[in-house]
C-alpha cells in the first residue's frame, strides 16, 4: 500500500508482551486464570483495537501503567 503525504500512526502492543515476559506471565494465565477472553488476546496479538475498559482491566491485573501495555508509533 502506498500512502503519499500522510503520516501513518498506530498503537503497538509490544510493551504488553514485554510486561508479560518481565512478570513471568503468559496469555494462558490471562485467559484461564484471570478470565480475559481469548478474543481479547487475539485482538492484541493482531494489533487490533481493544476498549479502554479492557486496557484498564489489564493494567489492574498486571499491576502496571498504560504505557506498559501500549505505545504509540508514528511512522513518517
């Protein structure tokens, strides 16, 4: 895809996986032990949108800040 004269912006979930790794947790833990839906984890894995309610629940469960789950990437 070619986009001319436009800045592409996106949200990355890389910090989410870094946080899981640092805390020694897995997607399995979030789904089967904490009750997050498999669809939520699928959406994160594929860079799709999640709600702020889900983001808040992840922060609470992982005892972390929003920036430990998502970051904004600007691709010029």
